[in-house]
């Protein structure tokens, strides 16, 4: 995963994922292009998941709740 993907805001990551989904829904997309788009989407999704987990940890720390 690149630092560039990690540094993007969650809202930007979601926008990028939406754009990638639209590309994948295009029936004229070539297989190789679809695979590249899918791989890119997975990297973005992993970075977004990491950001959500970090936000959850921060919320738990601030609220004093350490239960998962």
C-alpha cells in the first residue's frame, strides 16, 4: 500500500472507490483493465479500512472505553 493512498482523506478514498466501481460496471472494459482497476480499488479499500480502525481506536481512547 502506498503512502499516497494512506494519506488521502476517507472521503477522497470513498469517491475514488465510487469512480472505480463505475469503471468496472462498464460492459466494454477489457479484462486486463478491469483487473488493474480491481487491484487499485482493493488497495484503496484497505487504506480506508485502516483509517476507520484508527478512528475507532481514537474514539475509544477519548471516551475511555477500551472494550471492542
